[in-house]
């Protein structure tokens, strides 16, 4: 069985998508920490994912669209036991330092230096623990996917965000793909259904579809909207096929691929046309949404939709355990 490497699959495309000219013409910032105006200082938690490198280069090397924001400090530690994350961390640390980012020894130290936070730790398990002091400080925060490893932790993050009036949001870059957003804007009329496909590598400490297949699931929910009623999953070692039935009878599907050729893309079926979704091309639209969120405090993805996405993922896990029987999302959302 082929194993999809998160870094090799996405980062090469991402760097190209951000623009070879941009990333290869950045000034050499050396190791001198950046300085930027109060209110625009970004901190990163977790340097064990390619996103930390890509986002830093795009923001610190960007133009007016970055609205003066700069990544100025980072706390490097994230996953403690995911081999691929631990292997890439030293290289990511050096790449981020080369863009003028100061490496700090604790999240508490980071919070004192910055105004907003990118929680980039690749492992969803420590997200609540790492997010808690940021929320207690009332700082706006983007939490990279998966927002958490379990549905319970997703609930805890949103409850704590409300308690401390500290807005958060989480999203895959595929939500803001150009083709996806055309469909959202009405290019094919009302969406009657959608089929997506995505790599679906499984990490044993996370809900199955949360670790990587969430890219495709986010794309599905972006065009279908909330309102999924039941989920059914067919599973074998090389592939998943997950079907959701919406309350109004519409049907959406996710093919999760672990063997053979793969990409992140799909098709939306509408009243007046059929449209491609994806494939992944760039992180730039997501980064622009993050910067906008830091400016306004208004999340571009609602808590309700993120909660439904993770209820969908939990329901898919339960359906697998029940040999493919349909699982109701309303029952999943009540689980403790």
C-alpha cells in the first residue's frame, strides 16, 4: 500500500502556487528578528509542518495584501511522536528563522510578543492545550486542520473561544479554491450534489478522515453547505467511500485514496451546470482569509459548519465500526 507523504504531496505544489517569483526573490533576512507595528505581529505555534514555512514566506515576503502583518516569533514544538513531523521540524525551524522569525522557548513567551496566532502544530491532539493560553489572552487565532484529533476537543475549543471572547477558525485551503468559490458564488445555480476525492492517509491517534481526507470533506461542505443527515462509509485498506445524505435529499460523496494515483479535486452538480472542484493550486486564498480574519475578528468559516464537518468525520468512523451501517449526525453530536 502506498503511503502519502503530507509534505511532499502538498508543499511542492504550494510553493509553486504562491508564485516561484515571490518565493525565490525574497530578500535574505538572515537571523535578525523582524519588527512590525503593534497589532500586526503574528506568532506561530508548531514548526513541524510545511504550512509554517509556506505561510511565513508568503506573509513576510508579501505586498499590500498582507496589510502590514508579519510573522515575528514562533514556538517550535508540536507533535511528540509523529515520525514525519519530527523529521521535518529541524528544516522548518531553519527556514522560518531565515525569514527573520525569532524562536521562543514557550507559548507564554510567544503570547507576550505577538498580537495574533497561527496554531500550526500538525498533530491535532495538543491543539486544545496549546490554544488555551492564547484564548485566555483574548487573541485571535487560526487553527490549522485538523482543528483537533477528536470531536470532544473540537467542542472544547469552541466553548473556550466563546468563554474568553477570543475568535478562532479552522479551514483547509481547498475551501477557498477558485473553482470551489465559483460554485459557492452561484456559477451552476443551486448545488444538487457533489463528489470529491482526496488522499486519505490515516494517523492512528486521530479520527480516520480528520488526518488528511478532511481536505476533500471541507471542499464537499463548502459547496453543499451544512445540513447533512446521515453518513455511510465503505472501507478497505486502500480506499474509503463515504456518502452523506442531506436533509433535503441531496447526496455528496468522498473517495478517500490510500493506494494508487491521487489528488484533491471533485465535481459539483448544479441546477444549471456541472463544475470541477480543485485541484489544489495555492495557499494564497487561505492566507488572505486569515489576514482578513486577523483584521476583523470575523471568522470566514462558522463554528456550526466546522462542528458539522467533524460530526461527519465521527459518523464515518462509527459507520466503519458498524460494517457500513448509516449513522445519524444528530446522534453523533449528542455523544460525550
